[in-house]
């Protein structure tokens, strides 16, 4: 398969910073969204919520981009969620991968969308737009998250219903998950919202906070409180910048691996 498409998928060679992995599966959610799994090196370790560099061979050097790991830290394969950009240097080619193809994987995952960067709290809000859902797919399947927080709230805002990747798994509250099914059934709250098509929940994340929809299935107060709530954000730069400012105005402090706080964002993805 790789030989037949040699102009696009050449034989890769590992480097000091990169391993060469095999694509195991690919799922196209719609015409501009797909997810895929790759083999996991035995030595690869990561914290739920971290990202890693992925890529293909470019002209003279690897063409790489940061991708959050969507699979749980215990999974045998690594899963990723990606958009398709027709003229994107990497995604225009990556969207055509098939099982058996090769891909570069960075050896060192990192990132701030991890519970280590948050202070203890009662409710954990994961606010995402588009493919920003990816790190939260990893976190909600981590048993430690349910030990640290009484409620885990995943908010996913997209334009169209077909953009709601992993909707069935989250809607079922991870039914059948080998490690967190019991905890997720009691503690996980999934709030999908669609902005450009009819859906039972519509509007941007800010609208859900203002009209109270975000809190209707939760215990505790119907407002964000820095004393009890912790927030993670991933997705569009506009959403992250807007909510960072709102949270700071409410008294939330941004956390990091070096100094845990009340909310975190992934600065590697924010321009």
C-alpha cells in the first residue's frame, strides 16, 4: 500500500526525536473530520491530556504538528482526532492515510491539560470546540480523574451535528469502558452543543453558561466558583482567550505544571 502511493507516503526512518509507527485504523466522521489510531511503542508513556508531535516526511525533513492524545493512558494503541485542511501542509496529506501506512510519532509527550496543573476541586469542567475534544477523551477514561473530582463535565461545541465526534461513547457515559464505566455513569456529564444546525442543545459555550443550561444537570451552584470549580479549555483561540479573561475576572488563576491553579489551557495550540 505504501509503495503504491510512494509519492505521498515514503518509507520513514526513525530519528533521535521520532519513532516510526504503523497506522492501525482510520475513521472519517464527515468530509472534514477524522480520527485514527497508531501503534504504541512499548516505552511510550504519557499523562492523560498531553500532546505529542505527529507527522509525515516532508521535503528534506519531517513535517510535524502537535496532536493531543485522545486515547487513555492505558490503551495499547494511540488515538488522535484531526481536521482536514485541503491546503494544509500536513493535514492535506494526513487525511489520506490508511491502515498499514507509516507515521512519525514524537518520543516525548508534554502539555498543561493535565490534572497535575490543577488545584483540588469538586467539579471539573472541560470546555472544548471542534477537535479540542481530543485531550478530554483521554482524561475522562482515566480513573484518577474521578477520584479527584466529584463531577466531570465535558462540553463540546461544534457547528454541525456530524462534527460531534465520539458522541455515542460520551452520550452513553462510557458504557462498557473496562476501567471507568461505574464511575463515569455516576460522575460524568456530557453537554454537546451545535451552533449551525438544529439540535437539542444549541448555542456557544458562553450562551450555555449565561442561560444556565450548562449547570442544569449538575450538583452545586449554577455558576462557576473558583473555590470549588476547576476548568480545562481546548479548541478555538477565540474561545480560549475569551474564557480565560472571564475566569480571571471571576477570581480564577491559571495553572501550570510548575504552579497548579484553577484553570488550564494548552498554550502550545494558542497563537
